[in-house]
C-alpha cells in the first residue's frame, strides 16, 4: 500500500471494510449471498488467543506417545535411517535455513542513475534491473546451498537418537504452526461473517456452527475473507 498522510485517511472506512460474496454450490450456481468484513482489533485478538489454545492442544497430543495424533503424524524412530533423518530435518528447517541464506547473500539492488544520464546509460541500467530477479535467485540458491551443506555437516556429527529428537521437535513445531494459522483464519472468518449488508447481524451463532459447515462451503468463506484487501485509494476521503 502506498504511503498515506494521516489527514488523507477516512478512518471510519477501516471499521467497515467488507464486501458481498456469492456462495456457490458444487455446480458453481449461487445459492446464497454472504457479507464478510475484516475483523477489528478485539476480534483479531480473540482469534489469535483461540488459535494459540488450539495449537497448544495439538502440541500436547503430539507429545503424548499414545495419542492418535502422535501415531498419525510422527514417524517411529526405528523406521528411519540416519541419512533420512538428516534429510527430513533439512526439509522441515528450510524456512529458517532460507532466512540464514538471505542474510549471508552479497547482492544489492541496482542504484538509481543520475537524472541526466544518457539514453544509452538508461538502457543499460534498465537491462541490469530486468536481469536482477534472475541474478538474485542465482545468488540466493548458491547461498542456500552452502547453508544446507553446513547444516548437513553439523547434523552428521550427532547420533541417530539426537537426530530423531530434533526431527520430532521440528515436525511438531511445523504442525502446530500450521494448526495456528488454519485456526486463526477460521476464527477471523467466523467473526467477520454477516447476514446483512450493514454488517450488524452475525451469520453464525457459534464457532461450532461454522466448523460444522461442509468443507467446500467453509473453504469458500475462508477464501472470501482472505481476499479482502484494503485499497489505499478507497481509504482516502
């Protein structure tokens, strides 16, 4: 979003930013009109707290060796060879490894050229900019490769028991983060759904009512909520 002066923002618009969406059946035929708006700070906070509680519940189950969730999502140690453990840890650590690789990259975006640059200089500068994304990815991949090699070397110093412990920890964290994000999206969508264009009548009486929707219908609600974007032009007076 482009920078806006404080005096140019219609603050009241922020509290009622929503749209009407068609709810479709399996054949793509509209069956109902829904009204969804972005939640305010209070409901955003409630959604975050409720999602954190669900994440904590899942973490507790995943740490319980006898739980169904543990059996379903965490592989048994005896079923994985050491080299596979290293490979899986790398995969589940890729987000963190990518961040390290970006910090270690030696590349900067091309600087602006003087306003009195010649046409040829402008053409050359534009060619550099056009090629920047390709060059960036080349440097990033090289940096990431080095980070992964260093991580593998580090992991190979540990025994299978330690590697398995690290794998379980990474896997549980990833599953809980996914649970947090999914639940947060659900709660925000639940709070932001209305039955009227004025956004006064909540569409659902409880989160259970929302969660009991058929998956295809529920996903439409979440998709519509996530599609809401604040356009700076519409915030201006």
